[in-house]
C-alpha cells in the first residue's frame, strides 16, 4: 500500500496494490500547474485510491482533465481524465510518504519538454546549498 498527502497534512490518501506505471510527465499543462519542470505520476486503478483525510478541491484543467489539490496549501495530488484514461487516476509521486518506493520507468510528453531538461543530469550537484557563486 502507498500512503501520502499534501504538504500541510489536510489531505491524506492511500493506494492499494501495485501502480500501473510511474512516469515523469513533461507536458506544459503539468509543468504550469505544478510550477515545476516535470511532474512524477503513479497511475492506479481509480477504485484502488482512497482519500482518508480531508477533501481535495477539483479543478477542470481541460475539457476532460481534472486536477485535485489541497484547498489549504495548494499541493497537487491527483489527475484523472475519464475520456483519455478511463478507470485510472494518477497520483503525484512526490506526495507519497516514501517517494523512493516506486521508481519511475519512463519520461512522457517529451515533445513538450523544456529544452534544458534534456541535459539537467549534467549540472553540478551539491549535498545541500552551493557556494555563493556556482
């Protein structure tokens, strides 16, 4: 079982069984909604996911797409699209209590990927903060 929730703790969820897939999405819609260069999504059958605390707010981000998020802190949690992905729901994988438990298996929507993300793994890394001038 995977458990998780929003940043402030208002919303908690659980997902039973193994995810269908865990993919890193680069589409502009996900990027703009999350304010991040990509978003990790673990997909589950819709009936395997239960909100155990609180009530997410739902935003119609497209004709059929629905994004669920915490109404208090704004953390993005779920995405569903009954037309494109019937019977499935995606959970933002960074909201899992143990995000390392399900490694991603693919990058998707790379046609919309930010150009610099193709080389992000080549950037210098720091255990914490970089020196004053990188």
